[in-house]
C-alpha cells in the first residue's frame, strides 16, 4: 500500500530495556532493574515461615504453586488486600514484575511498550510469542480505526500485523475494515469494527500464555470441583444431590441411604382382573 512509511516488524522491535516495574499484583510498584535475580522481584519471606518446597501429607503439592493459586483466588473473589498481604507474607509473588508491567500496559493501551515487555517474559515457544503479538497488534489496529485514525491503522496493519499473520483470509478481513462505509443512517464504524475490550484481550492472552506465567482464571475453583466430582464418582452408594456435598469432609454415602422401605405398590391389570 502506497503513501505509508515502512517500519520494522514488531518481532524486530522487541528489545530488552534496562529497567521495569517491580511490585505486587495489586498495582503498587517501584522502579528496579529487570535483569536482577528472581528473588529480587519478590518480598522477603518472614523468618518464622517454613522453607519446605512441598505441602500436604503426600508431598505432591508444590508450595509455590499452592500459594500462587490461593493468591489468585483471593484477587478473583475481590479480596485484594488479603491477596496482597499473602504475597508479602509468603514472599511468593502472584506474577513477576515483568508480567505485572505487561498486564498494566495492556489495560492502559500502551501497545508499543507491551510489545517490548512481552519479550522480557522469556517465553520459549516462538509460536506463542507470535500469536500473542498478533492479538496485541490486532487490538491496536482496531482501536486506531475505531478512533478515526485511519492512516495510523493502515500503517499498523501493513508494517506490524501483516508480517505476523500467515492467514491471508484474516488479513483480507482486517483490510476490509478499512473500507467499510461510515456515516450511513443507522450504522457506524463502531457497529461494524469488532473492538474487544482490553480486559477481554487480557483474558485471551491468559489462555494463550503458559499457566506458569499467567495463572488461569478460577483455577482453584476448578481443582476443588474436580476433587468433588472424583469423590462422587468413587462413592459406591451415591444417592444424594451434588449441592449436599461439602468441602468440610470427604463425601461418602452409606448403605443407610439405600431405599429399604416400601413406599408404593404398583398395580397392574391382567385379563380384566386387577391384582394388588
């Protein structure tokens, strides 16, 4: 497309910077070098805490994963102060400072900055990086177009989105958004261009990035539900409603719940004679 200056693709523009933000997942932060050790990114644990790497009697639950999932659940339930306190007291951060910075840049719409920060996360799978970049730059394209900045949107499409996308049909779909009619009665570009919310974009990125980087939403609830379902399926005499199952004890239906008293006698008619 003519009339637009070429720029380097997003993958080439992703360079490490010397500084980033470090802080808890509740948004508080301070400036600190990103290249430091991982221990520098987290609060120091209290001296009274145990230093075991696993919890539970079977020794199969990793302490760090367990604490991070609980912290995630607290934030999801709206207990932000409790989540931040758990991060501080345990010394185990829900997300690294780089991931916190990346998420905030997504919500703020700082697209060029979050492209750079994405590379600092250290993702090993290049395909995941390209897929994440495409989602981010596609969002940038739609927001520019939705804001009436057509030439900027065209530049983003040409120099950033196209080099990342091997799906020619998707590129045609995006290009068609450039020529959609505007100003018609009963319609506008906002009605046609599918601009997702930034929080929705973050949810899509969460599904794409490894769970060690971004813990999936409602992970603790999923694990608890899974445990209850397994208990139900293992219950030989199961005869109760799921809503009666409790987290306070393992589920078990005894033999006493098996029907043992006649409540109704079935009547039938044979050759015009009724038997009871």
